[in-house]
């Protein structure tokens, strides 16, 4: 259960307007692409449209799946809808929870930039204990077009692997 749900109990809160957002996760199991939906507590949850593609999938198929996910995002899901979507995503990824996803899957965050109409693509570095941090090396924009999205994501997937960082607690002690 996430902290927002515990603190606010799922009541409707005012949030800034959401923009189309999707996630791309990759591991030897494949490439998982999903829309990111916001529920009534503000929590983002992966959901339909979702796709699990082979790791060697070409840019055109990746781009089509990501374009569909970015166009399929929703805002204001109930807690139950959010939980069901997240559960479905875990099943597709063959994971039990976020801990498994964060330990075994690399993550690329994508989101529409309202002011330019471009898509922000940020590959995330991974903490060895789970969790992600935006990569300074792999953050860029591309047009909101399926072909461009597919080429950009394939470039990240074919590039150097993300950094595996010590846990944030260990960084604080150094």
C-alpha cells in the first residue's frame, strides 16, 4: 500500500492537470510498455493499453505500442481500478510486486511536454536495492510520432546499460 493512500484514504484531491505519460520497462524477459494512469490519490499505475514485446522487437512495433500507451492514459481511476491495472501489469511482467520490477527491470519514463508537444524520454538508473533515478546521460525529447518514439526507445535499449547505484541510504553515509 503506498503512503499517499495511507495518508489520504483515497479521497479525491486536487492535482495539477496530468499529461500523457507511459512507461517502458525492459529485461531479458522482454519490453513491457504501458500507459500510466493516475488514480484519485495521485498515485500513477501502469495499465491498458499494455504490451509485452520480445527484447529484440524493432522500432516500428515499439513505437506503435508506445504511441498507443501515450494516447491511452487516463486520470481519476478509483483505487480498485488502479489496483486491478497494476495487478494485470505484474502478471504480464511475471512479477509479484514493485520490488521485483525495480530489482529486475530497467525503466524508461516518457511524458508529453505540453508547451512543445514533444515527448520527454528519460532512461532511469536503478538502485541495487530497488527504485529508480533519472539518468543524466539518457534524457532527451522526440516528436510525438510512433516512428520517432520507436527509434528513440530502441536507441536507449541498444545503448549502454543503466547504472546500478548503491541504495540512497548508502549515498547519504558517504
